[in-house]
């Protein structure tokens, strides 16, 4: 007598969602006395990488934070680094006093 476990059903559902894709969309609006104060638009797409590429979503290929082609910042030796700007004290007003 064959039996099915909950894990098998969950794997089948996950496989189908990743293959076909799942879109969740919604809006949240906060209003006070018919004056809209806040609107939040939520859009969520759950699918496999292959399916995302089929529909034209491939932003991760060009994101510098996710690729190895991130710009390299050169490190300069201490003597080549710019010194912090020095502040010049303001000139004193009035006559200058002589020391004796």
C-alpha cells in the first residue's frame, strides 16, 4: 500500500511554484479623515533563476555587489594620502600689542 508523506507534497508544490512562478501583489493605504497619509505597494515574484531569465529578469548579473567585477579601490601608501586640512586661526581685531 503506497503512502505519501507531507515532505513529498511540499517538494512537489515548491517545484511547481519555482517552475511556473508565483506573483503576490498588494497595496496598503493609511488614511485619516479621507486624507491619504501613506501608500505602500508590495510586489513579490517567486520563481527559479531559469524562469526569471526567460521572462527577462536578470538584474543579479549586473549588480556590482553580487558579481566579482566590483570596482577595486586602490590603497595609497601613507605618504601619498592627503593630509587633513588645517584650520587657520582668525586674525585678531584691534591693535597688536608688543611684548617687552
